[in-house]
C-alpha cells in the first residue's frame, strides 16, 4: 500500500489546485494512501521551520511530491525555508530511495518555471531520491491539452492573474503525474 505525501506552498490557491490534482491522480491507484500538506505561515517562525508533524509525515512516506509557485524564477521563500529545514535529513540520507516528483504554477507562460522544477529535482537528487517526471507527451498548446507546456521534469501549470481556476490541460497533467508517482511507488515497494 504505497503512501504518497504532497507538500506545497500556495498563496492564492492555484498551486493548491495543482496539488489536489496530483492527489486525485495518486488516489486513482488502488490502495494508495495520499496526504496533502499545505505550508502555512504558522509553520515558519522567525524565518525558521517549526512543523515537525509535516516532517514526520514525509519521513514515513514512500513518495514525496514537492510543489511551489514560481517566484522570481525559483521557489517561493516559504518553500525554500521548508527545503532548508530538511538539510538534517539530507545529512543522514533519510529520504534515500524514496520516490520524488515536483510541480510548479506561475503566471507567465514561461515565467522561468523550468528553473523551479530543476531546483526541486536537484533537491530530490541531493536526498538520493528516485525522481519521476511527467511521462506525458504534449497533446497540443491550448489550455485544454495535456502537458500543453511541454514539461517533462515535473508538472507545470500556468494561470493569468484574473483566472481563478487552473486549466483542464494543466489539471490533467498534474493528475497524470500523481498517478505515475503512485504506480512507481507501488512497483518500487514490490
Ligand atoms: C514575489 C512574486 C514573484 C513572482 N515571480 C514570478 C515569476 O518569476 N514568473 C512568473 O511567471 N510568475 C511569477 N509570479 C506569479 C506567481 O507565480 C503566481 O502568483 C503564483 O503561481 C500563484 O500561485 P498561488 O495561487 O498558488 O499562490 C510571482 C509572484 C510573486 C508574488
């Protein structure tokens, strides 16, 4: 029974919609236990990470999916605080051989989202995780198309400032990533 834990930051809810789509994909694989952790301001105090429960949940997971909006071409500051707090786990290689994956949302069509995904993957590599990409071919460029932003390292989503809901194509891309992560975790566990 694979456990998939999704940890993400979202200020205004778009990245949260991507996280929920990843969770829907993971849950579609029979027997998968899926948990979502949204990083909130109370998790950080004086610039330091405070939420040991989230860390314990990640330590117990078979797969961790990391998600952040793209800010200034990289992680949001809140997410970076969380990533840096996991440095002690890195030191002991506590996440070695867990499945890892990532996603990001931004306003710009490019918006330098690839740099954010690269950062998430490098973090996964430093933890010696097994990184899972989207595994989805782009079906076109319009907002209803699967992987319309042609991203392979992780799921990308893009919405305009006045657009409350992410597009169906980006949602499908995130669902497919979640499903792939859960299937990989189940296979890896076997
Ligand atoms: C400080 C800041 C920096 C941002 N930098 C970028 C950027 O580099 N590229 C981009 O496309 N969008 C950028 N944006 C827009 C965010 O990516 C967008 O607001 C975010 O993805 C919305 O996600 P959320 O609803 O989950 O908070 C930035 C927004 C903020 C607040």
